[in-house]
C-alpha cells in the first residue's frame, strides 16, 4: 500500500496518510480520516473543559457545587457524588434509534437529556479533594487539573505520582516542589524548569541529576553550582545566604537574575528521553510513537496528546489520560484499563468496545450512549440482546456512512462546552465572531464581585512576618484583580519551605505555566548552529537565534 496525500475537508490543506496508518484503520475497522491531524486535534480539544469553573446547583440533590457547566447551560448536571451514586438510572433514558434522522442530531438530544458529571473526578477523590477537575486518585488536593494520582498538592496542571507540591505543573514522580514546571523525579526544588532527578535546587533549567545548585542551566551530574560556576560545599552554602527566598522581593530578584542567566545557554531543543523511533515533544519511555506530545510509556501509537499515565498501546488520535489504554481511536479524555474505544469523549475505566459515547464506564459494547455505567450491549442507553445489538449497530453504522457521519469525531458544534471554555481556544484561538460564524457556542464570562479586604501589595514581604490572619483575607490578584484566599495547606507549605505569599491568584499562576506548555507543543523548523542539520523545536529564531540539534546539545552539555 502506498502513502496518499489528501485534502482536509475542514481547512482544505493537504495531509499525508502513511501505509502503516491504513493498516491501523483497517485493524480498527474505521475509514481513513477526512480531516488533517491539526483539525482533528482541534475538534477533540473542543470537548475538553479543564479550567473554567462555575458555581451551579446539582440537578439531583439541589446543593450548590463547583461545576464545569455554567448555571445557564442547557444540560442536566449532577455533582460527582450524585453522578457516581445509585440515586438515578442511566438506562431510564434509553430511546429507540430513528433511521429517518441523522445520528449526530439524535446524539445531541441525548446529551441534553442524560445527566453529566459536574466535575470530572473519580469516586475515590470526592471525599478529601472535591475541588479539582479531570482528576483521579487524589488525597488532600485543591485546585488540581488533569492529575492522577497526587497527594497534598495545590494549584497545578498535568501531575502524576506527586506529593507535597504547590504552584507546580507538568510534573511526574516529584515531591516538595514549588513554582516549577516540566520536572521528573525531582525533590525539594524551587523555580526549576525542564529538570530531572535533582534535589535541593533552585531556578535551574535543562538540568539533570543535580544537587544543591542555584540559578544555572544545562548542568548534568553537578553539585554546588551557582550561575553555572562551581563552589566548594562551604562556600556554596555561604553564598546562597545572600538571597533570602522567604522575602517576596528577594525571591523575585533571584528569579529575574536566573532567567537572564538562562538566556545565555541554548535550551534542550526537544524532549524524547528514553524513546525509540518517536517524534513529537515531551514523549518519554516510548517506542514507535509518531507526533506524540506529553506522553509517557506508549508504543505503536500516533497523534497522542496528554497521555499522563502508561501503558498506552496501539492508539491513534487520543487526547488525555491513558493508564492502560489500548486499541483506541479518535477519543478525548479516556483511560484506565480500557480498550477498543472509538470516537468517545470522557470515561473508560474498565470499559471495552464503545463507539460514539460520552462518559461511559465499566462494562462494554456501547454505541451512542451517555453516562452509562456497567452495562452490556447498549445503544442510546437502551439494552439489547447480543444478537439484536450487533444487528442494530451494523445498520446504524451503514446509515452513518451514507450520511458521512461515520469515521468522524463529534462535531464541535455539539460540544457541551462553549468553544472559549475549552482548551481548543488555547491551541487554536478564535475570536467570538470567528467561533460563532463556524457554528460554535461562545460563553461570556461573568464579572464576579469580590469583597476585597487586602491588596497584594499590602501583604507582608517576608513569610516570617506572616500570621494566620492571612487566612482570613480576600486578596486582590495583582494581575486579573480577582479575589483569592490563602489556604491553610498553602500557608503551612510556604512556612515549611520558607517562601513568601503569592501576589497572584491560583488561576493566573496555573495559566502562566499552561501557556508556556502550549508553546512547547508547537514545533518549528530550525537549523543546528554546529552541524547544520535541520530539526524541529518549539524555540523560534526570535527567542534563540542560535540553537543546537538534540545530538549536538547532548554532546555539549552531558
């Protein structure tokens, strides 16, 4: 079979389908895609709301709760405790399929009838960590997004196997971290980026296996370095006393100096550590994974994003989660011991063989279902015998092929979330006018009133001068002017690590690292300053006029 170049039905740009892709589509019994990889990604991302939270009453217990659905959204929404509970029956919403109407039209009606979960949380998380989204297996955590598992952590995005962390994102197997991102197996580090297996360090970038190092870049296997200069142990500890990180002014000054120093060193161009025959960025311990971004422990897969937990096997076009996922195609937010999911949004969890479903968990053989748990042979939430299920499913697929619906992920216009509520807006930004012209919904953000009791500039400079009265104030964020509070867990952490109170609200702190991550997912063509080889990296010529390819960078800094 030969490769084929096709024109994307959405953006009209050409894209390539390789022979191995056709083999995969045949195996999954799906047609080859008609949209290019970028448009397919945008379509899936438009079904994922991670950060936009609202106060909304649960439609079952009537109690106010935090939800990813605004109060005026025309959907039935249950709080996580009610949605996972036994107080309702998803099969009560079963309906017959109408062959006189398109599939997506009927599925949209089902989306408006069947209850949705207000926050995407696992049942085990609800008791100790209620205010988190897209999370599982949390203990004593607050405002984490896309995390599984985590313990005693606050204010972060994309976390796995972490403990005792604050204002840290994109972190795996780390402990006692603050104001950091893209870290792996680090311990007790502050302000580090792209740092691996390091201990007791502050403001490092692109460093590996370092201990007691300050304000440095591109170090490997080093101890007692400050601004990339070696010190004796005694002189090192004497020198770092010049910077009091318990002071907000002192913390910000060292952070500024460190970032200025980093700019003298070319960053590592791409992260494909312990990966073989793989392309993309931030793909670790993987094999034969092409165009995969932020992926761990995957193999024989393509076009994966945000697969926070492995293993992942034989999957194409999946955004989010993983955790023992295999043979799944064109899905968003799925995982945990799941297999053969196609064109599904959310769910999984011990689920097998589901197509065109949302929020199905446990059991298997689902088609066009919403919020079904532990069923077998179910179409549009209605149970069938095995024989009747297979016959009806085949008939529906035949009709969908005639209408051009089969083989395509859910249209963006059917998403339960407005386009600007989803992370599609960060990857593929649109104006309100552009979104509405395409038929996508747009959510106007409410201007909330905050009873501010203290401005950020009025906070004590030093953590040693901070009393428990800080817990009682509503502080005005110096960036967005929203009100925020200091939590007990946060204050205890800052006192333990001798770090100052933050001047920005948690959402601004998270968004800073999230936006930096977005830039890392977009690669550009560069030429190595040493060997002149072409390569791809997220760093543009404006940021770093001189860049090294991965091989030359490794030779220079390992």
